[in-house]
C-alpha cells in the first residue's frame, strides 16, 4: 500500500476503535527485526499503547538517521538503498 493508504487506514481504525496503536505497533516490530534493534524497555505494543505519538516520532527519527527519505516512500528508498550505502546499524536500539 502507498503511504497515504496506510495513513488513511490508521486514521479510520483509530477513529472507529481508538486502537490505532495495534496497527502501528506491527510496523515497529518489522523495523526492529529488519535493523536488528532490541525490544527494550518493553514490548512494542505497550510502547504504542501508552505513548503512540512518542513511538511514531522515535521510529521516524530512527529511519531518518539510517538515511531513509520518508517523503519518497518505501519503494523510492529501496531503489535509493541499492545505489547508496546506508549508515551502519547502531548498537542497541532506538534511544532518542
């Protein structure tokens, strides 16, 4: 799905059930597994449940730190990643 479609689905789920965190925490889990980040200090779903805005900002900063350009979407970043060397994985995880 495109970024706009994900955003619309998240907004719809959140508006109808107030549980958008259950949708967004799956992407945090995917990101952690792709980049070798620890699930620390608590499980992904708890981070999103108790502080959704903080979790989303943290994930955005982590991707930006790794050289992703959020404005060009996932496909554009995958093409760009094949052409450009991405920064190395930082030990530990998402600290900011």
